[in-house]
C-alpha cells in the first residue's frame, strides 16, 4: 500500500475528483485554496475546517439562488428608486417607517394591503 505522500495527483485531476464527490466551491478555486493553505501553514484540521466552511457557504448561496429562481420574483427595486408621485394616495412616512422594521423591536405586527399586485 502506498502512502498518500508518495502519490501526487495533478491539480486538474484533483479538482475533477473533488467535483465528483460533490464539492462545488473548492474545485472552482482549488489553486487559490491551496495557496492560502500553504501561505497560512494550515494544519490538517484547519484545512478541513476551512474546506467545510467554504462548501457550506457555497451551498447556502446556491440554495438561495435556486429558491429565488423558483419563487418567480423577477427583480428587486430599491425604495430609493420608487416613484412617490404614483400612486397619488400613499403615506410615504408610514411606508418608510415600516421598512425600518422598528415594529420588530416592539413586537408589533405590520401588514401591507394592496388592491393590485405589483408587476
């Protein structure tokens, strides 16, 4: 049986192997990850901890992207770009206060009602 130090795997093969076992973040940034580990002289435990953190972050990001795609929400428009001249009857101060989420600190409920859905 050969020891792991005796065999060397080219980085492109290593990236393919990491992808094959289901990792997403590390294979894409393998050279950067290895450089950071070498420069920081990471111990095996630290290396595995960083690998797990990066993979968890990537999975969380991909999950959020998928949920947004499936939700049908097309794009967000910042309130700074909102046209306050339309609709003509809107209480700007109430809307802006609600968007500060101050109701969460006082445990009050806030609900929004509209006769039409925004498109």
